[in-house]
C-alpha cells in the first residue's frame, strides 16, 4: 500500500493521520495484505458432503410475533420520502 492509496482511503473515511501514523497504518495494512495472500494458498472450498451441522426440526424454537420499534419514532430524524429512510451517501 502506498501513501496515495492511504490518502484516498482517509478521504473516504474522514480520517486524518500524522506522518508517523500514516507510516504505521501502511505497515499494518501491508501485514494484513500479506496475511490475506497466505490465506489464498489454502483450499477453502466448501464440501457439503462433509457438513454434519444439521439442526433437527424439533430443536427449533417456536416463532412468536413480538412488537417491533415504533416507525414514527424511528423516522423523526429522517427526511420523509414514501415511507423509506433517506441515508446520506457514504461511499463512492
């Protein structure tokens, strides 16, 4: 990872690092990327014939309807638009 990529990520996430912090974050990200490269070497394909995690039907809990949050209260701080929530854009 280089400083240009880190600067772009900082802009997207609204972070501000000093030069020392940038160097530390770049080193940490390089370590994470190296670890991900090591993980890619392992065979992690899913084999459903080896899956023995079946849940017996009798072990399931009974589905009971419960009251939810009050929609009017949840929408107090939102801009009303056809019964949905308007969330500001966070990513490019």
